């Protein structure tokens, strides 16, 4: 795959494991910050891992259709608003 030309086997595996770690962190925190783009990237990485004859355990993606999703948001502070 030309996306991964010139990258070492170790680097490919590390990128995949980084995504796995982020998915696990989301599950532990009860949030969902890792989205579709990361999943697509992980799928491409896994295909490259398999093409190179390497081994890794596939990521256990959460079932988002049954899981309540929480997004991390931060409201801007209003300097003129006073708290009561």
C-alpha cells in the first residue's frame, strides 16, 4: 500500500496500537472521541499489517449503536456573567 511505503514494520504496529489505546481510553472514560476516521485508518493499518505478514490482535471496537455517547465539550467562559 502506498500510504505506508517507507514505514517500518515496527512503526506500522505502533500506529495501530496507538489507536487501540485511544479506543480503550474512550471506553474507560465513557466518552467517544475516536471516530470514523480513526476506525478507517485502523482498518487500512490492519490490512497493511496482514499484507506484511505481521501479527497483531484486531481492535475490539465498541458497538456504538447501543452505547450512549458522550462528547467532550467546553462552553466558552463569559467574563461578564456573574455566578449567583
